[in-house]
C-alpha cells in the first residue's frame, strides 16, 4: 500500500474523497506494525468527528434478500437527503481476500450514487484470525459524514453477535417457506433483534406471510425485552419492489427516538465500546505473548497439550495464563 500521510487521510475523509476513505480503511485493516501505528494516529484524529450516524445491523439466512434490501433501503435513505455507507462482514477475507460484495455488482445502482459508499469488512482482523475491524471502519465512515451505516452479516452466528454488539438497531430479514419458521429462536437471533422484516412478500404468498408474522409475534412474546416500551415490530414487504421500506425506515427512527428518550442510546454505545476495549486487551496480550520468545514456548506447549487433549483446553489455558502472570 502506497503511504499517504495521516494528515492527508484525515483531510480526504472529511472532504468525502472515497479513494482516500478506502485507503484509510485499508490502513486500519492492515497487519503491518508500521500501519498499525499510523492507524491508531488516524483513529485518534477522527474520533471527535464520530458518533453521529445511525448504525444498523442487518442479518438473515442466505436467500433472504439482504443485498437487495440494503440497496433499496439505501436508496430510500438517499432520497431523504441522507448519506449511506454499507459494510459487509466478510468471513472469507482471512483466507483468500475474497469479498461478500465482490465488485459491488450486487448493489450496482447504490454503488453508483455519490452519497453512498460500499465496502466489504473482513471478520479476520489482524491479530490472530479472530478479530475484525468493522467497528473501526464504521468510525471512519462516520467521520466522513455518513448518516446511516448499514452492516450486513453473513448469517452464520458469530458475525450476528458481533454486529449486534456494535450497532444501534439490529434488523432480521425473514422469508417464507424457509423450513422451520422459528429456526431463528434456536440460533438465539430472536433475542438480539429490534425489528423483523418478512421479505419477498407478494400477493400470491400474502396469507402465508401473515401466518409467519403471527408465529414470529408469538415467539417474540416469550423473549426478554431489550428496550423498555419497545415491542419488536414484524413488518411485511418486498425490497425488490420497494414495498414496506418506508415503514422500516419509520420504525428505525421510532426505535432510536425511544432509546434517546429512555436514555439508553448513549449508555448502550458506552457498553459496546467497553466490550471493544476488553476484546482488544485480550488480543494485544495474545500478540505480545507470541512476540516474546520465552512466553511463546510455553504458549505452544500448552496449546499442544490442549490440541492433543492431554488436559482440558480450558485448564491448559488457565495454567498458561497463571504462568504468564507469575501466579
């Protein structure tokens, strides 16, 4: 990656230069130590410009129409004078540098819009294949003035939890005829959602969609409430035909306003940021462990014991950590 000064990157982000915005995100995603130093400088500079967007997480099983929904919803937000950034959690990036969004052809119309920005976001991160930089990428997009940050999960469980922990609104896309209508409950998704949109609803399957809505509402009745005075809405529509999206937009606004009224909006973000801190503490400790020759030897030894089940993996981990901190 050709080096661009932090000052120029900040200037580019503020001015809305998509090329420099992309370079800034690539910098934050980089594994190189020198890039990490500059990335931290960059994030420090832009922090005062962040926090002014609505962060929306979007999940759903493959085939639920996430990309179509995001493109249609993004265009709706643009029509209301908003700027929209789309980040897609990409589990393949750590292995083959692939992209869920590829060359953006799945959101071709939205990608052409001046006030829209689309970027795949690797789930792998830079410290050992577990971390991701979606949160940091989101901050950069906020500093660039994007009003909506739409984060698409790949619907595989871990990314859903991750995205739920960094967004203000968590939206679940459902389709009819996907097998067990309550499959989402088994995966725990229903406990995380703030809004459900049953997609691909047409005249010929309207009755089935209504039945699905009833089943989901019954299931939600037994779920703990995430937000006081908020009953998770189950909406019907078709992203492809732009049906029901205005109501989704309105309910997202209702939810945000309720969180502000309940004084939970800022508190939730504070807790999310604490989780990010805890996460990075663990990652940096692991990184330092692997960089130190003496601790790396013990680390590999206990990891080998765990892999061969010479002892319970959690026990081996505890022995190693106690040893690391001389307990």
